[in-house]
C-alpha cells in the first residue's frame, strides 16, 4: 500500500530538468551539516548574527529535501548535527531546537513512510536526544526519569500525529478506490440490464416472426410479407437502441460536479417509457401474444428513471410470456398512485422462465431494488405466472 524502502524513487523526466542539481546539493548540505553546526556553535558563544544564522537555515532546508529521498539517512545527519551543537553549547534554546527539529522529522517520516521505517526513526530520534542531554544530568535519577518521560512523550506525539495522518490518507484512498470500483460495477450492470431488456424482447419477436414466415412463405405469401415487415421494423428499432447506447459509451464519462466518478452522456433520443406501452403491446401481438392493458389511476408524468424502469419491467415480463408461457394472451395492469406506480403482468399459461434460465428476473429485481421498490415474480395459485413491481415516487417528485 505504501512505499516500503528508504531508497529514492526514480525521478520523472520533469524532475530531472531544472531541479536535477538539487539532490547533489542536498547531499552536500547534509554531509556538512554536523560540521557546520559544530563550528557555528563554537564560534557563537558570544552571540549570533544574521550572517551566521542564515546559512544554517538554508542547510536545514536542504536537509529537508534529503529527508524526502533518504529519510533515515537525513534524520541521522540531523541528529548528529544537533548532538555536535550540544557539545559546544548547553543552553535551553539549543535543547528546544534539537527536540523540535528531530520530532518534526519523525512526524514527517511517519506521515510518508511505512511503519517499518518510521518506528526505527522514532527510536533513533529518542535515543539520540536522550544521549546528548543525559550528560548534563549527573547522577540525578529523578531528573533522568523526568527527561525520559518528556522526550518519550514528545517523540510519541510526533510519531502518532504523522502515523494517524498516513492512516487517514490511506483510508481516503481506499474509500475513493472502492467508490470508483462500485461506480464501474454499477455502470456495467446498468449497461447489461439495458442491453438484455432491449435485445431480449426484440430477438424473441424476430425469432417467432421468422418461424411464422418460414412456415407460410409458400402457402400464404401475404402473411410471410407481414412477418418480414415486423422483423424489419423490430430490427431497425433494436439497432437504433443499440446505436444510442454505443454512442453514449463512446462519448465516455463526463464530470458533472468534480466530486465523484463521471456519468455517461445521455443519448440524444429519449429513453422509452410508459408512453411507449402501445408500441410494446403491438410488437408482443406480432409475436403471437395479445396483451390486454388496463390503466388504473390518473396518468401523469413520471421521473425518467422510474418511467424507464417501469417500461423495461413490462418489456421483460412480456418477453417471458412470449417465450415461456405457451399462451396467446396476458393481462397488463399499470397503476398510478399518489406515492408510486405499479406494473403487473399476469398470464394463464404454463408458467414463467425456468429457474436459473436467464437474467431477466434478476435484472427486473435489480431495477426495482435500485429505486427502493417492491418486486415479486412467481407462479399464481390459480395457474400461470405473475410479475408485479411497485416503484415509489421520490418525495417532491412529479404528481
């Protein structure tokens, strides 16, 4: 999940341009850092001036550059530098700077490197800080215990801060990857449902009409021409639907708000809905099944997703009647209520699709589940098969 070595990563071509000189300079600054601190502290016992302090600030910044590439090496040079400074100056400002810079480096390493690197870094910082300051304690166990506690708490706080930051960042990345994976899966299932529902009904009609035409082409040419006309119309409609889907996929996802995975551009032609029930009934009749439609309640516009889902459920249910029921008629009921729309398809035939025989019922159930509705499909007690779905309207939706 994270980088696990202290080795530098391979620089990109962009990094090898104007900044290619920075790493050798950082190495030179890091190697000279302990010596610089030693001589500056030795010469600064009487006070420091800007000319003396400014180069130390620059060297410390360059050591920070090395810390990004070689964290343990840079930390060791940093600690060695302030240990050298402590040999020449024992005042409290040097102590504070030693602890502050050392623990800041530990926090940075914990935030950017795995624990197998950050834990040794924390132990190294604590050991170096305690060793350089323990020489001034003499033989006072109480002060030594107090020093150990303070240094340990400071180092632990720095390490925990960096480690918790890395954990949060890793969690955010994992959640982002999971959300992207779920979005891809949902889109793949949506496309699968659309293709299945769009093609299955049309292919069923085409197969039946082709069989009718083959049987009557010699004895009833007019009936054969009607069958071929139905095949042509159904094929054209199916090709148009496939073209709309493929065009939307080829356009690719578009970011709408920058907050998550993009959604595919909608096809230019409107998606089918309950307004197309008459066309669906006509194609079912052409396949040999008369569907009697009953509308309950006041017909009203529906949200696009609910309208499409209701149509696809009816389409798949009628396809199953054509392919599996073995009957010449069925009943379709569409009910508009105040809080939702219901669709039912019932027949008196030999039953529905065999168990495990396809994805039609699975797709219908998924559609209803995504809209938080209710779905049932199974044999009727009096014989035949029933598909029933209720799709709730969102609060504040069209009434």
